């Protein structure tokens, strides 16, 4: 992006296994940023555009080949990056996305075992020059996540997966966090809401 750091917005993503509690905390980060005078665009993947929401409905509910699943995630992402994320950052807005490409590496790569080289190629194709400025990874042990999930609504295709699937997804998220040079900040989501909020404030401090 040929824009100075002062005029471009920022791209923050939220990740974690299903049931890790990230959705609860996105609203808090939004209010922190708005309180600091930022213009915030909240969005999600898969989805975030009219076409992306149709693809979301398909990919969360239909059985399909694992490569089809990965391609749909990246098709939705291509539209999202072009229509929402890049224009907002160029306007100087702060984009908060509930999931992005780390989820494809964790779920399709870690969870389903798709070859990482294929995911690298898709990432290079779909957003060669865009990475999140900050990723907040909400982390909880599997049993806590399962208990939270079963207490909520009807489960989608991913949420119905078995414990070993989520163990691989979580493992891949944590591996990426360790290799991310600080881009991915792990938030211990077993803490109380106030403790999580304090951790979020600390993670965002240098940005506010
Ligand atoms: P959500 O329930 O957090 O909105 O996410 C929808 C599901 O889609 C969640 O189970 C994770 C999954 N997912 C992938 O498998 N790959 C991806 O690239 C993305 C963005 C989500």
C-alpha cells in the first residue's frame, strides 16, 4: 500500500476456536477505538459482503471436499478484501474483522490437514500485500470451549466437529502465534471479562 502510516487505517483481526468467546469482546474493542476517536468498520469472514454472506451460508452448512471448502473461504475473502477491507483502510478507517486468513491455516490446514503450501499459494493470490496489523487470538482449553458452545444455539458444520479436530485447530493457531513476531497476541479467554478487557487494553495501548 503506497500510503503513509499516518493516513492509512489499521486492520485488526479476531481469532480463536469456536467457543473461545471472541464475539463477546469485539464490541469492547470497538468501544475502546471509538473512544480514542477512530472510525471503525466491523466485519467478518466468511462473509462481510452480500456475496460473501451467501458463500458463508454454503460453506457452514453443506458437506464438500476440503479443497472446495478452502477455495470458498478464499473466494469470500477476495470479495471482502476488495469491497470492504482495502477501501476502508485507504479511507483511514480501522477495520475489525471477526476472522481472516489465520482461520484458514488453523481450520483447513491444522484441523482438516490441507497442505500448507496450497494455503500459502491462495494467500499470495488473494492478498499478497495485506496482512493484519494486529491479531487478537482468544485462547481457551477445549473443554471450556465445548461447554460454552453447547450452551448456545444450533451448531454449524464446524462446531459439530470432534475434540481432536479442535485440538489441531488450536495447536495451529498457537504455533502461528509463536512464529508471528508479535502480530498475533494470545489472550487467555478463561479469565474474567474484566481481566480479558484489561489484556485487550494492554494489547491495544500502543495504538490508542
Ligand atoms: P464464526 O462462527 O466465528 O463466525 O466462524 C465461522 C466458522 O468458519 C468457524 O467455525 C471457523 C470457520 N472458518 C474456517 O474454517 N476457515 C476460514 O478461513 C474462516 C474465515 C472461518
